[in-house]
């Protein structure tokens, strides 16, 4: 990606320190960067395994995953997700190493850095779907995804929710504490974003575990009680958010032939 297409369009100055008039009021060429993301998506089926690590290093180091335009960020993230789904298993350990290495670094404190971290967590969850059920990294990845659910971005929360089902199918004794953690966040989360993120997380668990999980973890009774709690608006709101996020899966299950 040409760096000039992504740089901040700040005013430029001549040799005398005067602002160049042509550098003012320029339009961000985000469409060019989106076209690059679309090209990556189209090329994904043609990738070879030796290109995977360099590709994701590029997405991180060029800050393509942290682009200032939300549409471009989502396009780059979608491209990365398609590549992982297609070829991630061929470079599983190496890609996990790339993602863990980035997440282990101190936060840059920049908006771009925050966006990259969010994207890496989502990609991390996606590639973790290739891990064996006994792999000790599965709970660690799930912990990172739960933290990402607190991000005040519904796009990120929905993407995390899509990653959870495959991981839930690999979890055994860790699943009950996960549901308890999500439920606590759902009704007692300090911020709206946390409560909505928890609703997406619970929906991911239900999708991965099946509708029986609503009874298995006593979720329906708990949500019903929370929805009737006249003393706490967060309980009522959390319950309604969970019903909203789970209901599409419930309709899907109910349409299956018996």
C-alpha cells in the first residue's frame, strides 16, 4: 500500500515556512485504500502458505488494520479473516506467534494502535478455531475475546461473537465459568458497551453450544428474572440485549427439520 495514500493530510509548508495553499482542504483518498482491501479479498484464494506471515506483518506494520477510515479498517480485517479461514492451519503456530507478539507489546496509546489491537484479537480468535480441544491456548484466546467484547464498537463485538462458537465447541470445564463471567458483565457492566458486548458473547456461546445451553446454564430463568427487576435498569437492559442478540440464532434452530 502506498504510504502516501494513508498519511495524515496535514498542511504542508514551503522553504519559507509558508503554508502551501494547495495542501489545504484536501480529501482523504480512502477509496484507494478500500480498493486495496477489496483486492486482497479477491486474491485470498490464490495465496500460498509462505505469504501468510508477511501478509499479516504488513497489515500490522503498515497500520492497515488501524486505518483512520472505518470502512477501510473493516475491509482489511475481512481480507485477513478470509486468508485465515482459507490457509491459517498451514501456518498456525507462526501466525499465533505474530499475534501474541503484537498483543504482548505495551499499548501505543494511539487510536490506530487501539484499532489494530482490536483487529488482532478478532483474527487471533479466528485462527484459534484450528486449535485442538486439548490445546491450553484455547482458554487464553477466549479470555482475550471477552476483553475485546468491552470495546465500544458493535462491529468488533459482532466479529468477536462470530469467533466464539468454534472455540466454545472445544471447551469443556471452562465453559461454565465463561458463561457466568459473561452474565455478570451483561447485567452489572458499568458501561452500555460492556453490557451489549456481553450480550454478543452469550449469543456466541448459544450458537456454538446449541439452544440447550439456555437450559444447561439456566440462562432463560436468569434473563427472565433480570428483565423483571424493577430496581435495576442495567439488569433489565442487559436481559433485553441478550434476548435481542440470541433471538436470530433461536429462529435459525427452530427452522431446522425435526
